[in-house]
């Protein structure tokens, strides 16, 4: 690769690096934690409510399976 080609590539890379640094500084300088940024996005979503309900049902069914398996063991 010739010297002018290499210099051109380095110049392009330096410009891209400057853009990346700028984006990084912007995201770091935000005072809000990420979870506050997304908080409330599903506040009026019936689909999200259904997801929450299905998750609750799944967790409860898992608890019942664990409790049943504990009582079925012969520890005594």
C-alpha cells in the first residue's frame, strides 16, 4: 500500500474515532441511569400486562413443582 493511500485510510479512521468518542462522551455524560430512561415505556400496554401475568403464573407454577418435590422426598 502506498503512503498516500495509507495516509487517507488513517485520516478516515481518525475521523471515525472522533465520532465514536463523541458518542461515548454523550452517553456517559447523561445523568440518568439507563433504567430511568426506559421506565414507563409500557405503562399503558395491554400486551405488557399480559406478559407480566404470564410470567407470574409461570413463577407460581415453578414454586408449586418445587414444593411438591420437597414434600415427596423421604427425608424422615
